[in-house]
């Protein structure tokens, strides 16, 4: 089931992204030869409005083959290539805009149903964010959303008080708030400090529900605040992966699939939050000035416009060569992050 959620969430994000490119091209009279979800062998296909719509075997990407985007030596410019600079930029940012809009709608839905954090973080109360299947936490009846307030009758001073239970075997009792209920949850810890209770924890913070329209206004502001964190996490993640010390700030497909499974167990709100985060990440990542990404293509368009002022141009074979280097770099990151995801799962 987790795999199905992963494929669905990734598939929707990719579909919406490529749909942005498709619409931006079509409204300017540029044809789209192929609209594909996935790579590799074709599973399903049909033609509609002069476009072949395809579902391919490997669900880790997609593309919209826009007429004239790939210039060839000796072939006169046509389609996309004949657009003005603003027209080309509209096509290139179309996917990013669609991912942002979807992320904001999803966030507004979460803000309306789950709420947004308000007020100060309360370190004397720890909310359970996840419970590992088959763990001690699951066996003693703890659930995501439970709030631990005390251990053996002593109020918490920080979330770390709970993790220190693992240091000393013995009998313990968690005082737990579950909605309006106050529960006493006894258990016996017989493990070692390296073992796990099986819960994810965070300091408690109050959440306030917003009207949907107000959430739509809050979501862009949240996005602006998250952009510096995204770039910081990306730099740490790439640097750590290359140096052999993965930080966990960036995950590959395997890590995202695992996170999707955990979100599915926590409920619809967590799944929507994860989907919103993936769409935001996809939008921001695609704006990076890396060849073959939207950001790299935007850089080529602007550079080409600048060179045209001096009677020069970027030759198609030059752009193609740089795009191949960008593709090789992205494949390298894909393999590296996937390897680190697997290593983390195996405890390495």
C-alpha cells in the first residue's frame, strides 16, 4: 500500500508539472508531440489533440516533448524556437508554477483540517508524530497524536527525557493526553540504549485551523520562509552524500517511499503535507541553474538573448552537450541518494 501511495503522489506531482509546460506551449500555438508519465517502455498510449499521451514503465519522471525545443543543426527554427524570450520563459516556468499552485492548495487544505502552529513550543509536552509497526510503542497502545506529559509521575523537562528511558531497564509509566482523555500507559523496558521504543517525537505546539481562503494566503508566505531552508538542506545533503556522511537532509526515491509509508500510517493530513512538500521541493529544485532542468534552460534562454545583442548565438550542439553533462550529474545524484537511502535502511 505504501508503494501505491508513493507512486500516486509522485505521479500527480510529475503530471501537474508537465501539464504546466503543455498548457504554456499550447496557448502560444506550439505543438506538443508527446506527453509522458514515466520513462522506459510504453505501457499505455493514446492520441488526443495532436499529442501522444503515454504511460511508461518507470514512474520516476516524465516529459512533454514540445515541438521545436530541441533544435537540430540544419533544421530551421520552428515551434518553441520561434517564440520570443518571454514566450520561452513562460513555457519553462509553467511546470514550476503548477507545482507551486498544487502545493499551496494542499497546504491550505491541511491548514483548514489540521491547523497551523501558533504560539510557543512547549518542551514539557512531547507529541508522538509516528509509531513504528511492531515496536514496543505499538504494543503498549501508543498512537500518533498522543501527547506524553510525564514519566512515572514526573513532568517532562524536554523531549530528551523520554529517550533517556532507554538508558536504564525497568518499569515505567507514561502519562498521556489523548484528546480530552488522560491515560496512564505502563510498560517495562528491557532493551539496551541502542534499541528503540518505536516512536517519533516532537515538542508540543498548539495548532489553529484556518479558513481555506486564509490558508491559500498563508501557504505562499510559508513557501518564502522555507526556500532558504531548502537550499541549506540541499547543500548539506549533497555534500554529505559525496563525502560518505549522509546527513538525512535529502532523500532519494527509496527514502521518499519510506517517508510516504510513514505518512500514510499517520493519516490523510500527513499524506497531504508530504505531497505539498514534494511539490514545493520539485518546483524549487527545477529552478536550479543545472543544465537540463528548467532553471538551466531559463539560463540558456537569457544568455542566448544577451549574446544576440552582439550578433552571436549558442549553437544547438553546444546546448545539447551541456545538457548531457547536466543529465549525467543528475543521474549521479540519483544513484548516490538511492545508495544512501538503502544504507540508512540497513542501519549503515
